[in-house]
C-alpha cells in the first residue's frame, strides 16, 4: 500500500520524476539522484514496506534479481571493476528513506568510497556467542 509521504511511493505512482533503468513484476530500478559513483541505482519494490523486516519473500526475491541484473550491467556497460549492494534497515544502519530499497553501487578502481569500518579480528568468544544467539 503506497504511503502519501514516501518519496519512493511518489516515484512509483508517477508523481515524481525518475530515470527508470529496468523493472520486473515486483520492482523497479531507478538512477540515484545523489550517486556515490557513476551508475549508482536504487531497486525499489512496487509494494511499500519500510525495510527488510517487512518485505515479503516474493518482493525480496524480485528486488534481489533486479539488483543482480543491474550489477551485471554495471560491469558490462559501464566498465565497473566491482559492485556493492547495500541495504539499510533503521536509522542506526543509515536508512533515510523508509521504503525498502537496495543500492546498486558500481565500483571503479581509485574511486573515493571506503569501507565504513576497518576490518580487524574480533574477540573469538564474542563471535562464538553472537553466532550461537543467531543460530536456528
């Protein structure tokens, strides 16, 4: 169900302009208006859901397949050296638009983007405890 104050719902309804790149039965891909790199796109399910916790399996599958297609196109058509897929769920995870979406970010050798953390070995006991809490 569309939400009146959701910018992505307004794009899906044709009330706001967007550069549509691709679509399938459950999702569309649009060019990001604040791109991190050349070709940065957003994949939006047609159904309004806030985040990964609310999206149906069918909509998530359709969105993921469309993101995969765009990732392939970024390599083949834009000459990207790699691709990041990013989803944020909740303000603490940097979500700013509360309509589920997947960022498809082409990556180029020498582009300015960097990891948001410095990967370093973690505490083995804490890793084991978190893994145990997340199992089954």
